[in-house]
């Protein structure tokens, strides 16, 4: 269905934003450390036509909704549906003092929904970009990322950090975002032409993931407290001997965070130098640290990483995201990513009896 077929007029604004995947820097964000997400080719697109009054009509092709959802700006209310993201955006804009009028909206997306590639931030940022353009709102990019996060935190009710919104606002196609989650200092680093991004979803999701995530956060706080630092970010490799004197499993938890921060810094250097072999090695090291020290991997994810290691066209692979299921991110020889991923998925099906999916490329 086109915008014209739906609303009887063409859109005047078209805006979009990409999904993202974290290359390296896992469980570092709530420890004040570094992360390195990159955008994926898939995007969410918003077409919009302003109309008089404050009424919004919106339809998203990808949620199978038959008719547009409508509401009036200023009367937003949470319903536990996708429309919370849209209402959250107009709510947060109004709250920040930006005047938003009525509009007809059509949303299309190639980012898999709920697959860990941040379709939520892609939707928020595509909407914010469309409103910014349609109503000439003076919003800077970092402010836009924070507005998206605020909509998701305060309106949708999801306690997410700002990484996803920063990544899909600030990093362009084929770029990674090096972000210091404490100071929010950031820089954009181009992905080397010598590596192709691959993401495979294991199809496994553990129901206890939320509880285990909370437990890891609590362990990090406890470790930081015992070591007398505000956050594990404040430690470096020189502190590892005293880190490892902490009671089990706190030492290993903290060691993951300290070494992972170092791996992000090394990965940024490797990216800048176009050294994909070194980058690949850092991916494997990060995976081992998540598996053995942080204990957030699962056998299916470990199998995918091992299959990747046995694939000559793959430089490196690791669990991406919080863990206990989810996806594996890999770097492959350019032009060989799809074939390598399909071979890995086929072997995974044979060995694990489960269907993994290639999300990128
Ligand atoms: P992720 O961000 O990892 O994809 P989330 O659970 O954070 O997963 O966000 C997914 C939710 O965001 C969907 O269930 C839906 O409510 C909303 N959403 C994302 N993209 C779209 C879209 N294109 N159309 C409608 N809703 C969307
Ligand atoms: Mg999300």
C-alpha cells in the first residue's frame, strides 16, 4: 500500500533511520564504559504529510494493522502496543516545548522487529527526523537521540540506555559509533571496506534473561564497591591482580568488564587501521570473556561462534547484545558474508536441530 492510496495525497516528507548491531563492548554500558555499535543496511522509513489541526493518523505496514491508528497530539496515552512509540515521540516533543501539528503518517521497515537490531530506536529516530523536517523543529542530533531514549523510557516504559538512539542518529551507512557511555563523548569510525558485516540470529531466547541481567548489574555494583571505585570503568589492566582477589564470581565478572573496555579501544584502533584480522581476534576474545567470565552465553551461541571460527571467510565472531540467546555478529571477507552465513546456519541446523536466521547481509 502506498501513502497516496492510503491518504489520497502524496507525502511531503520522507525520513529514515537504520537499525544497529553492537560490534564490541558488551555489558560495559552500565559500568560507564565504552561501546562500539554500527548501523546495519536495514532501515525504517517514515512518510509524512502535515495537516491542519492536531490529529495524527498513522499506519505501519509491518505490524499487520488494517486501518490507521488515530489520536490528537496532547492526548497521548499508553496502550501497550507499537503506537506507544509514536505517541511517545509526539509526547516527548511537546514536553520539550516543540510544537507538533497534525499529520498523516506511513511507516515501512526492513529492520526485523524485536530481533535485537533496535527496530525501536530506528522507529523513534525516523519519526523524530520526519517531525523535525515537517515542522521545522530546531533539534540537534544528540538532542534527538536523547528525545528518542526519553520517549522509550518515560512513555513506552522500557529502561533502555542511549546507545541505540545515538548509534542510529549519529552513525551513517557503513559507519560505527565509538561511544563513551559515561561522558557521552563520541566519534564516528568508518567500517573498513575489507570487512563485511554478518548477523545471525540463533532463534533462542531465554525467559530468565531479565533476571540474569539484573544479577550481572548487581554483581558489577558489588565488585565496584569492594574495589572502592564509582564504576568498573575506573579500573584498567593494572588492577586485574586485585580484581581477581575478589570473591567468586565477582572477580571474573569485573575482569570481563575491564578487559572488554580495553578490547573496545583496541577495536577502534584496528578499525581505523583497517586491520580486520586483529579486529576478528578481538571478537573471539570478547566472546570467550562473555562465555567464561561473564557467563552470559549459551551452548547454541557458542556453537555458532565455533562454526564461524571454522569458516575461512570469517575473520571473527561473537555474541552480541545482552546474551542468554540472541544473535552473533561476525566480520567476513567482502562479498562472502551471505554464503558463509548460510553455510553456518545449515551446519547449525544439522548439529543443534534448530533454525537460526541470517539477519545481515
Ligand atoms: P528491537 O528494538 O530489538 O527490535 P524492541 O522490543 O526494543 O526490539 O522494539 C520492538 C517493538 O518496537 C515492536 O514490538 C514494535 O512495538 C515497535 N516497532 C519497531 N519497529 C516498528 C515498525 N516498523 N512499526 C511498528 N512498530 C515498530
Ligand atoms: Mg529496542
